[in-house]
C-alpha cells in the first residue's frame, strides 16, 4: 500500500473506531484560538501558584469495560530546565475490515518552557503498515515528512501561534485561571489522520471524584468535535486522570496494572522494535 492511500484509511479509522481520544492520546499538534476577546484567557507558563506534576503515567483504554489498549505518557523537563520533553506511546486493539489488528504509535516532542513546539518525531504502525514522522519548525509554518519503505510525503501547516504537544494540554489548562463556562477553540493537526481539525473546550468547574479509592478534587472540561463529546478530568497539578468518550474510557492506573497489557500488545506488533 502506498503512502498516498493512508489519509483516507486513517480518516475512516478515526471516524469509526476512536473518534475523540486522539486529542490527548496522540502527539497531535495543538494551538489556541480564543473565541472572543471577552472570553479569552491566555494559557501561559505556570506561575508561582502552580506546581505541575511531571513523570511517566500509564493509562488503560477500555471499551464497554473491556480493556483494548494502553497509553504511556511521559512529561518532564530536560536536565538544564530549558525544554519540556514529551513522549506518548499508545497501542489499541481495533477491528478493521472484520479483522482485529493493532494500532500503535510512539511520538516524541520537544517543547519550550512555555509549551511551544520545537521538534516532533515518531513512528506509527497499523498492522503491517508503518511509517515515521519528522518535523521542521519554520517561521509561521510546520513542515512534516512522513516516510515508509516505498515513498515520502511532505506537507506544510501554517499557524498564527506556535502549537504544542497534546500531552501538555492538561498542564496548560490547569495552569490557567479559568472561569466555569469559558470556551476555547483549538486548531490541531493529527499525524494519524494527516489533516487539521478544530476542537471546542469548555471548562465545567471543579468536582470531587473517587480516584483509586481516594476522594480527589478535579478540574472538569468538555471537549467537542462536531457531534462528538469527551469529558476530561484533570488534577489541579495538570495530570490527566480520566477521559470518557461515549463507551470509551481512558483512565490513569499504576504501572503494574498496565504492564501485562503493554507486554501483550507489544508482542503482537508485526514490527515490535519500532
């Protein structure tokens, strides 16, 4: 299969199987456009009041209470404190053309300390189909190159504000002093579908949830893409605790819970060493 056929394939995949999880489960590029000046709140570098949680976090992905995948998200500062490093690794069991297959990706981003994208790279695999992703950041434009064994594809994305990695979005939302009911639109580029997209995020306020048998205060956001809607539960320190989209749930777990799923899905990859 040639690379030119992939955008249609991945668009169908996203539309039918995992429509809204991509915003926080992939290394998509996200940049902010306020809806109106009266509702605009800048998402900025955390101030003294904000103590972000950095580290490696594991998530299980369920559909109708059946575990279908995992996601590993790493967010940390580099040794000099000049960049934020983000890595996202996800694998999902999906049914495609009446056959079960594995969708896998591992994406790495380098961000500035105010969450602006410096570099993006990674690998994506769907069954026997795999390709790598590289980026180059220019003034007002991102150049992306997708490569497999047969061909290369290069395209550009113009932007007004420098994008960030999607895993940094919970940090940005938690660091901003938002008022319940405030809306934001985000224009993002998803390397899986290879197309730009728009999302609407609404801050719903704070609530208490039971997280791993402990009561915890969380920030609740609604995320809308067309008729689809997700609910995000984020800690005050910017850690994604849970995301629900229809009958899909992505929830934070301990490493020991995710390890068997991680090992099983990695072994099923046609190329497990990417």
